[in-house]
C-alpha cells in the first residue's frame, strides 16, 4: 500500500524519482569548509523531524523554511522553520500527505491520499489551516491518480495534474481557488512540474507514444519541445523568473539521464557532471544555479551545484554518501536526502 501511494504521488508531481531509505535517529551535524576556487564557506545541517526514520525534504523557500515528508506519526508532512523547529501535519482524512512546494510567505501546497489511495490536492496556510481541493471533473479510481499539486509560486498559484476518466490533464489553481485546465496539443497525459513568479508553467506530456516537454506562458500559449538530437524524453523540473527551464533527458538507448538548460529564447545547453554515469537536475533558482544528483562510476549518488557559467561543484555532507539533492532557493541553499535517509541543508556563504 505504501509503495502504491508513493508511486501515484511521484507520477502526479513529476518529482525526483529517488527512493528514500530508512534512517533511525534525529541528528544535527554542522561543518564549515572552504571551497578554494571561490573562497566559499559551506555549512551542512543534517536533520530529521522528531520520531522520523524516513525524511524527504521537497521544497525550500527564500527564508529557509523547508517542507517535505517523513514517516513520523504515519508519514505526515512537515514544516521546518528557519530556526530549526518542526511542525508536522496531515491533510484532513489523509492516509499519506505529500507536501510539494512552499512559497515565500510559508503557504504549502501538495497532495494527499485518502482511504482508497486516491490523491487530492491541499493548501496549508501559514496559520496551519488546510484546504483540500480537486479540479472540477476530477475523477480518481481506487489506487488511481486523482488530483495532485506539483508546485506553487509566491502569488499562491498552484499547478498540477488531475484525472478525468482515463485522461490526465494539467491545471492551474488561482490564489482565489478558481481552476483553469489545459493540455498541450495531442496530449493524452499532462504533468506540470513547476510554475514561476510570472505564472509560466513547465512539465511533461505524453502523446501516447513519446514524452515531450512543454512551456505554458501566462497568456495561455503552449510551446512544446524536445532536446535536439537523437536523445529525447525530456523531464523539465523547474522554471525560474527568467524563464529558464532545467531538467533531464535520456540518452539514445533510453538508459541514462543527462542535464539540460533551456533558455528563455528556446536554445538548449546540455551538460553532465564530469565522469558521471548519469546526471539528474532537480532544481533551478532565480540566479540560474542548478542543483541535482549524479551517479559516479560505481553508481553511488552524490549532489551537485552547477553555476550559471557552467562550473560544477560536487558534494556530500561530511561523513555521508548517497546524497540526493531535491531543491534550491534564491540564496543558493540546497536541500535533499543523504546517507541512509536523513534530510540535509547545504548553506553556502559566498564571500566577495
């Protein structure tokens, strides 16, 4: 049952496809070190909500507040405040709760599954009030997709997917609770992944045979795209205020992922962490910094940060490996999972 619920939520949120392994205790580890090339001091914080043995941070806002999931008290969502204090929560009637995004004011959007493991959307206000929702026409069969919120911007606009009969559509929920549904031309399954401050949305869609990327502008026009060359199956995961889109795509054999950056003018830059077996971006911030994970030659996972000039820094919190980065905020602070499943925060002090 747990695996089914996680799979549903991951498909709806087009989230990072990384399994979170079990951990046993709450820990705090802080270590400073100097990056010789850029004279940067990096601090790591390892964390788990009280009682958690599985911690998966999913989003961090500009103030450093973090949301995500853990298995404390039947897998509730959590909010970690910038001061390190925790609040755990569940949507009303939830079997499992999956926070996806937290905006500047601390509002959280995500999905939850009910007793039939059908997914629905939720919105948690900063005062803790939770509103649940489904777009009009949403229909979720038991163990079916239902509705899922994938991302929210600072204006409180939410994007995600919902099931209508046998088709999955994209939606945009305004801050006032009204819905607009959409699909790229020829889509039989639409999966938004990210929305920026302008209301531009990116994600993936299926035409029944192949996966493609899309960009839905504020004026509702939709542009579809694929990575130039024989490789394709793009998986956009983030769009920033400049309209830059980051994500991954598969090699011609369909086996390994590589990174891409799509500029606002539609041009592409593809990249890999040096010597990586595969590269999977998971977030992009307003400065164009991209974070993600890569597998080395032994298929051990590590985190990476790609600067706007293309410079790549790889990392693991001290004493840990199996590091999966899941997000980055405007200050360049990165969150993710490391070791046997602890949450981590990577804070970089960029000194002139």
